[in-house]
């Protein structure tokens, strides 16, 4: 197992920062699907949760789990992800 430092800001585009630039970009920055949730863990034991996101413009990025979960516009897609995750977990537990 490889040790690494906790990464606060992955060097991937954080598209959500551009959401306030104008309505013409709304379609481009709409979340199409939450692909998976994962945790970055440093050797000291600290963890940071991230979502791997597929955007409507087909771009994929890693976004902060709490940021996405707190957005009112993401409520429906987060609920869909939670339901899907629960079904998968139930099948794995069988």
C-alpha cells in the first residue's frame, strides 16, 4: 500500500467554480451522473471524500463530496446516487 499526503485540491478542473459566469454555460455545467464516491486517505489517517462526476458536456472531474451534496440543484442526482448505491450494497451483502 502506498502512502501519500492528503490532497486538498486535485489538479483536475473544478468546473463548479465557473457556474456563476453566466446562464449560457448552464447546460455545459449540469451534472449528468455521479459515477462513484471515493476517499483520499493520508498516512496520518485523515480522509477527504470526493465524487467522480460526469458532466453533461461529457467531461469527468473529481469534486468535493460535501460541496456537491450541499448544492440544492444537485439534490435529485445525489438522491439517485444514494438509491443506486444502496441497491448495489444490498446485492453485495447477499
